[in-house]
């Protein structure tokens, strides 16, 4: 099938793209059964085209028991029936491309579902079988093998649950996440070949890129040693042999002019940059900026560090304020602690939504003015807050594996509001959505914001339309008062963000392009407000 010929016209599109993250289950419900689906996405493609985004990143839409929101994949070549069919996915990719929107799909290479044919065969085959060699099966420790094979911690923040599960035949298998997500053995050639085949499968269907989940976790020390006894090199994080995998993947992607974005959580900038060498991944998510508090010094340091660590490998930075795993920006920026850390999530954290909204509007202009690509999580353009999910409706395994301490990620995954006055705010027409919408959700509906000049949606649409004026030049910081961030880009376009407690004078300019809020009576930029200017 292959990519349409016009998909090759701009091979560097990804270097400055605005990419919209679609969490299919919560985007739009086309058949009214309470679950978002591909029909719903297809019906809303005109909305996304008018928003002005360059690409859509879809979180996993594959066949899945949904034990971890689709990140437990049973078949990478089949669309989950709750979302639609493979034929619908192909239509969606083609229809989006006709509107100038590319498609990025999610690949989850660290693990599969326990319902995947490989794991079902491994369970049935028994200890020592070739089928079990595709995973990490080991006998237990202790006199009767009753203890897990090692001390590795769960990758779910706050979880105290073991990462090993014992089968009735005595073998234990490794799962860095839930027991329903067994880790694959990436030292096995069949695992590597299968994933290259999966990449080709989707590239042949016109997919322009792949987001790689948990990209730094795939390779494991073959001895599976205790972490406490062997912390360096880490037995399962950021191992050197991973780079061989991604070089191989890059050769596949280059055949299709496709791109990769890796989910790489690493504190070491030099180690992080290795994934972005010219023959490996094209881009990786910038978690430093995402987790940064609303603080001028910290934000500037995050921006500088990000640009510096990308410079040696010539890779563009990525900027993101929120995704399907973290507290929504409006809520987080209205709290006393505006940073994000999985370890500090808790029920009942107070927030000032008016303050958070003002800051989120300014942050939108800041992120969209930075050099590189920008990811916008669905609903951020509507200013949606984090929803409080009743305990009896929570579905996220983070909540259960933390024994109720972590409220989980469902609050940022609540189905979108489209039409005020329609059942379930226009998300779907018949069944209640899979997660409950707050009572004030209709006030955020797309139809209410479309023609409101002061709405968050209008701000995002205007900013995305104006963003090309920044060009592709570097960022140059400008002199500014304490608490104010000011920088210029190519063609003399400036971004100014005031995080100080008092209004700030704007630098000399010939034209006011866009503001996240109004100026004061003296023409100054108020606190927690951003402006784009032409010098």
C-alpha cells in the first residue's frame, strides 16, 4: 500500500510539527456505546484540521483486554473491536492525510498482554520450553522456589507489588508493569524480527511515525541480578545494547521516510542524547519541561538544558505540557506545588482553577514559541481540568497497585465535551461514557468555545496558525526583569512571559501578535500572562 506520494514532500515536517495526542477511548464516540472509537475520530477530523495540527499521535488502538488502558497489546495487527476495524484505521489514516494531517501510532515493545498468542503458548508449553524463551521466565529463590527471582521494583509509581508472578508449574515470569503485561526477551532474535515486521505493517498503511512506549526499558541484563547488589550498569534501564535495536529500527523507518519519538525518562542528559543520534530515534519526549513547576528560573533552566542536550546530535527538542499519564495543566498550575511527580500524587489536593487556567494559557504560548515540535494532549486546547473520579469508577491499575494511595490517571482521561446541551456533552449519544464526566463538563464544550474570542480553544487555534512566523531559527534570550522570560526567534518574532508578581513593560515592538490575556490599562503584561510580538 505504502505512503501517498505527497507524504514525501516535506521530509523534515517532524522537526517543527504540532502533534495532537488522541486517546481514542475518550476522544469521540461514533456508535454511542460509551467508548470512543475510530468512527468518532473520523467525524472530528475537520475540527482537528481547523485546529491546525500537523499530525495525530494515537495511543494504542490494538486488540487489548484493557488491563492498562490499551498498553497491554494482544495483537499489533488488529484494531480492538471497541474502536473499530483495520479497514477503518486505514480510512482514517488516508482521510487525515488528505487534510494534511499525518498519523503516528504507538508501539509498546517492552511487553505484551498476557492474552497475546506468544504468552498463551508460553504458559501452556511449560518450564524450559522455546516458547518461554521469548519472555523472562525463571525459577524462584528460597528452599521451594517460593520467592521472586530478584528484587526489581515496579515501574508504576507508588506500587509495592512485585514484578514477578508465579505460575502453577513453579516458574516465575517478569512484568515491570502489571501481571497482565509480561516483559519480552529482547535478546531473542524472534522478538526483534517481529517488531520490525510490525513497523513495516503500519508503515505500509501510510503511518508517518511511531511513538515508542517505555523506550529505555527493553533490554535486560541476562543474569537478572538484584538491583540493590548491581545498580550499575542498571539491569533493565538504559542498557547499551538497546542502541543496536534502534539502529535496526531506523533502517526500517528510513525506507518509508517515517519518524520515531521515544518515551525516554532519563536523568542523565548525555545518556538521553545517545538515543537521538542520526542513526537512531528522530525525537524523544522532553519530560524535564513537562514536570517543571511554574517558576521562571526553573523553566528557563529546563529550556536551556533541553536545547543543549539536543544540540550535539542535531535533533529537535519536543515540548509537552500534559499527556494521558499526568495531571492536566490547568489543575496542576493552580496548585501550591506546580511541578509534577508521580510519587506525590494524592487525593484531595486543592487547586485554584482560575489561576491554573491563566497560567496554562501563558504556558501554551510559551511552549508553542519554542524551537522544535510540540505535543498537545486532547482537551488541553479546551482548558479541561483534572476530573475527580469517584472511587467506585476508577479503572487505572496505578490506583489498585498503590492500594488506593495514588488516585491514578483516569482524571486526565475523561471523555471530551463536544456539544453543550447534548447527552454526555456530545461525546456519544446513547450509553454513559466509560468514565463519568463532571457536571460542569458541558461548560468546556467545543461548540461553546468555537466562537468565543476569549476561549482556550480560540487561543490555541490562533497560536498554532501564527506559530510558523517564529521560523526555524534558534532561541535567543533577551534582557528582562526578574521573573520575566523573553526570547526572540527567526525573523524578529518575540515571546514574553511574565511570571513576576507585578506587571512588566513589553520590549520595543512593531506589532502585537497574540496575548494569553489582556494587557493592563498601561499596556503592560500582567502576571501569569504571555505575549507574542514582532520586533
